[in-house]
C-alpha cells in the first residue's frame, strides 16, 4: 500500500544529519515508496473548520552534503494525507499546544497522527511517568517550598527539575546541607508559583540514563545509555553525555511491560522511556530521539519498524 505521509518538523535544512531521528523516519517511508510532504509548525492552520497545511513535496537522500529536495509549497487540506508525523521538537509551549488542536481536527477528518494529538497534550513527559509509581524512584511534585525542603531533608541527595524542561536544562542536584537549596527552589518554582519535580538522586546515573524506544508498546531490544561527562550529573546528549548502546535488562523489560497497555491505549505509537538504574524517570512522547545512534551501533532499522507499525494500521 502506498501512503501519503506528512511530517511537521523543525527546519530540515538545520537538522543534525548524523543524528536526526526524523530523517531516519523519512528515509524509511520513502524506501517503501510513500509520498512525503514537509510542513513546519507555522504552516498548520484551520479554515472554515477544515484543517489545512502549507506543505511541500519532499524527497530525502543519504548524503551528508545534500540530504533533501523540497518542492513548491501548496496550501492543501491535511485530509489529503494518510499519515501525519508530529516531530516538532519541544518546548511544549502554547504554539505546540495549538498545533495539537489543529492536528486533532485532521485526525477527525481521517488522518492518522503519530503521536495522537490528545495524548501529546495529556502526557507531560515527567508527570506521565508518575502514573506508574511501581517503576519510579521516590518523588514529589509541588510548588510548596516547605514540602520540597521536607523531601530534601528526608532523602538528603535530591534532583530538582522543572516539569517543562528539555535536554537537561535547569536540572539541579542538591546534596545534604547545600546552602543554595532555598535559592534553587525560589528560582525553579518562581517563588512558589510553578510546580516542579523532586526525585531522590539515583547513583546509577554514573552508568548512564538509558533511553528505551517503544514502537506500539513493544521495546527495541537495545537502549542508548547517555553517560554523563566527568563532573556532570546529567546524561542528556544535549548536556554533553556520551551515547553507549546496551541490551535491555530484565528490569528494563519489566518496566516496558508496565507501561505497554497505556501507551497503546493512548495512541502513542513511538515513545522513549528514560530509565536510570532500576527506575523510570520520564516518558518522552513529543519527539523521541536516539534512533540513529542505536541503528549505527547494532545494525537496526528502528524507523523501518515504526513504518511497519503504521502500515499495519492500514491493513487491519
């Protein structure tokens, strides 16, 4: 079956050719003979109740010096497409929120949107993980300085982070007797006006923050451990971490089994679990990455697996 597949993404000319997961998805779709159409977030709009897009035909190449050709832009109904990949990177701001409403209208008009727009809104990447407390470390979500300080007194070594952060930004490790505790909490909570998350520090971070990819609830057999650089507590690649592929452990697979039913029910076809040691810390639903690193290290075709899962939805 030949499909028309649109992708909403950041400017394709500015992506990192060596690492970009969306590019891998586009290669996999094109390899199947599917037609590609390119949109940026600003090209989504609604006219007289119909979801529309300023889109251009796209072809992609495996050439680091010349990886795409984009045709002329046209204004077309999104319902002209079979599938939409929502691959706009965070931050999850108001514009991202509005885009989910526009894509949800396209979904009502018969387009398959990956991931489901309502679930992109509902599943904050840090809070969604807390739906599985059996998998998580001790944690607290609050904006109350007294509660946050009590959590710190109890656990002594704590990670504080905003609920809308990405790439390891604004993550603080606060040890016992740290004189900066109050100012850190004032900064992160906006003097008690914004909710944040506190997690007990997990020492196994020195071995890496593992990214486990799920395709329609099923895990890829290998995780990418983002190992912090010396002197860092953050494993994020954007914060200087190094990606090392590792086979899933029994505990990893147990965590995947715990979340499988819910991610499938919510139409989250492609997600990334973040696991440190034995604990689930986040569930990434907006624009999960690490496809290319795992493909390169283990000879996988993760994007191809995702396209097979999408194709299966049209053959049932």
